[in-house]
């Protein structure tokens, strides 16, 4: 994430939501560190934070981040104990699919398990674009592989190219 986010310009025209499987004791410090290194704003998401261009909101560890109000804000909730991951990519992607139609680029990067696959299904039904990290640049190929083998990935991209490619989007 650091390599991707530090490559984005200060005037990056899109909002970013980050969901990484992390404990709650780590996400605040991680977001603060990224904010110091990046030209864009990075912060640990809080309930009712606005979703704005040039700002990356990191889902708090141990919580779930939902997209609300036609993609205008996030809601932070405790979530269901039956869901393995907190935060869960599927939860955030699913809420984004319900709240925003089409205009979403979802990236599924290195990670264990299948979290993100079901959320990508919902996003794709509403016209979103999905990219997955290629196997060669993954530390753990589980999450991207689950999305790719389900036929949900529009592009497979090397991690070293993600930041530059995102920075070129308009």
C-alpha cells in the first residue's frame, strides 16, 4: 500500500477506500504513517467520514466499513462475529455495490483466503471494474486468485505497476 499510495499526486481526483486485514491496535498508526509519507490524505476511517477525492480512508481493524449515502460517506460498525474478517473486503465491496452504481474500480491485492470474491460479484453486477494483483508479485495469492478464478477480474496487474496506472486515471 505504501508504494501505491506514495506514487499518487496530491491532486488525485478519486477517493480511495482501503480494507486490510489488520488488528484494531495497528490501523490508526498505520494510517498516520501513510499520511506522513503520501501526497494524498490518508486516515483511519471514522463513522460518517466523507468519501472525497484525494483522500484514502483505511477501515479500522476489528470493525466493518460500509459505504453509505450514494457513496458520500462511510459508516463504521462492529459487525457480525460470524464474519471471519474484521474488516472484511466483502462487506465494504457489498455496501459499495448497493450504494454506487458502476463508477467503481476495485483492486484485490495479496492476501489469504477468499475475502473480496463475493463483494466483487456484487460490484460486477452493477458495472464496476475489478483488477487483481498478479501471482508473481503476491506474497499470498489467495484473495486475488479467488477473484480471478471466479472470472471476475478485468485486468491482472503487477503490484509495481498499480500506483503508476492509478495515477494516470482521469
